[in-house]
């Protein structure tokens, strides 16, 4: 059994090779991961095994998540596991943030395997135990509800401002947003059953004068492996948020920055891989699996629409399994 096992989370192939070889010569076995999600899966897989990782090395810039956030998640789950944050783009603020989030060491690139092992030797080793998950029960979680998105189109004679105001304050409407693109309004409805939501759409929304089209998209939580579901759950707890909860973001926050709904069509057999990667994307406020015309809906926020567009182009569009993407920016009513 090799008691000096290192998990290296970095997407730079040349660094993976050189460090793995250099650490091996120093007596360390290295497992490499190219993304934060891959790293979290690797950490989760060690439970119950006799060869847990003794050190984790995390790059600041990863393709799916900011390294500081990943550090926070790892320390939440494994508070005694030594983590070394590495970067080629560091500054005093980065180093200060690393210390605040309890990084055991901070190292700027380029560095050698000898420098890294010297740091390992200076870190006091502790027995690493994963954080214990707290199980929820029916008494604490309250009544369960279901939700669905509805995309609406109106004819040219419709009074959209008046309709928006009526829908915004309607019972069971969580979100009501004016959007650009193929539709005029996006609603998120919530009720005790999907039948209640369908009844509301048929009897109260489709009957509004001027409605031309109403696309119904029920939220349908994906069936994920327990290991992936656990990663998502602890990710939210570590960062103090819940992307799976529609109440996690409010319309009030949207006006402070650019926000967009992003609807995706995904290859069915790839949903299990794509969903968690989208979920941990830094600009994704909400990520939900839906049924109907689309497979996933994201609520994304950024400092500008251009920033959101760059994220979609560089981090979402290249994902294996993503077939089509439809972005619908949220707009203020006076821009309509």
C-alpha cells in the first residue's frame, strides 16, 4: 500500500506528466484529474478504501470551476486533507484568498516536484475523514412541491406590460421574466402536483387575451448515480447555496447584472455526464432538468451578456452531448 498518494487536479497535460514522473521518483503515487468535477468524483471514490489520498494539489484555473471554490468544497468535505493551491496567474489577493479558505500551502508556477514534496513534508499530517452528511427527513423538509417552466408568445395587439404585472403577482408564479428571443415571457410555476400546474396553464394562462403559444416544460429531476448526487449536495452546502431550489435566486438579483435563461437539448445517454458539469459552472445560478422541447434549463448571471456568451461558447457548447443551445436574455420591461 502506498501511503503517499497525491491527487493532482490540473488540466495542463504537460504539468500532469512532469509532476507525476517527478513525484514517482520521490516515492509518491499520483492520480490526475483534468477538471474540478473529476477531482470531486475521485475524492468520493476513496471512501472505504485503504489507499486514500494524502495530499490534493489544485490549480486555480480549471475548465469547470474556480480553484478557490473547489478548495472550499474539498475542505468542507475533508477538513483535515492537505490541499496545495497552485497557479500561474497568482497575486497577493489570490494568496490571501487561499489562506482564508484554509489552503495548506500556496505555490506559483513554474515549480519542481522537489519543491512540491518539500511543501508536503512541511504540512502536519492528520487523519482525513469525510464530512458526515446530514440526512433530511419529512418532518424537517416540509411538504414537497413540483414546478414547471412555461414559455409564452403573444400577438402584436397584446398589452405585455399589463399581462406581465398580472402574471407576476399571480399565485403559484415564482418567476415571471420578460425575455428576448423566440418567446416574450418565461414563467416558473410551483404547486402541490403537476396536474395543478397544468390546470393553471390551461385555465388561467392560455386564456389570457393575446396568447399565441405556451410551451410547457415540467421540471424533472435527473436520476443521477448516488456518488454524483452526493457531490452536488455537498457542493451546495459548502458554498452556501442550492441551485436545485427555485427560491435560491430572486428576481431582485437579476436587475443588478446581466441574466439569461439558457435552454439545452442534450443527448439522452449523455445527460448524466453533462448535468453535473453545468451545475457547478460558476455563472450558473440555477440548473434544472426538464421534460419537453428542451432537456435542461439554466439561469445564468454575469457582469454583462457578453460575459455569459463567452461562458456558453467556451464552457458549455464544447461539452460532449450538448446538441443545441437557445439563449433567452432577461430584459427590463422598458426595453421591450
